[in-house]
């Protein structure tokens, strides 16, 4: 790896060096690597905000990989989506039955449209309002 880096950074100098000097440089780099890497990692830990932009990484990952975004959305909201599905079925049955009864006895179209609007508003309120007032951790 050292040879590949040296050839990219200093192609003429590395090619002109004798093999013994190359071997000594590689040995010295391997000897100093653990201390240098440990110091570098400590510095990165202390200054992670300047080295790594988490928000940019997440936004880039989600905008380039739509499947990952969909997976995260479905996985994180799995309980909420199931709640909406089940509650929607029950509310839909009750309110749909009520609409059917009104339509059977009162076939006036304007009243029916008004009732549909009111019942849809009630359904959305029941599904999307935070009835339990539970804080999100």
C-alpha cells in the first residue's frame, strides 16, 4: 500500500530510490502507523463535527437511495401505520354504515355530500390527532 501511495504522490522520486531505502521507508511507516492512527482517531473523536457532516451524509444517502428511504420510513413507522390501518377500517365501517343509512332514508344529494364531508373530517381527526398525548422519545 505504501508503494502505491508513493507512486501516486511522488512517482519520479519513488522510482529513483534504491530498494534498501524503499524497504526502510516502508518499515518506518509500518512502525509509526499505530501511534499515528491512534492520535488521528483521538483527534477525529474530539472534532467529529468538523470532520464529519452527519446531516449531509443522511440527506445524500436518502436522496440517492430511494429504496433505503422507503425501508426506513416503513420500519420506523410500522406501529403507527398499522394503527392507522386498523383504526381506519373500524372508523370506515362505522361511518360508512352511517352514510349508507342516511342515503337510504334521505336521498337528497346535498345533505349526503355535507354528511360525507363531516364524516371524513371526523375520521381524519380520529386517526391523526394525538389522542394519547404520548411524547416521542
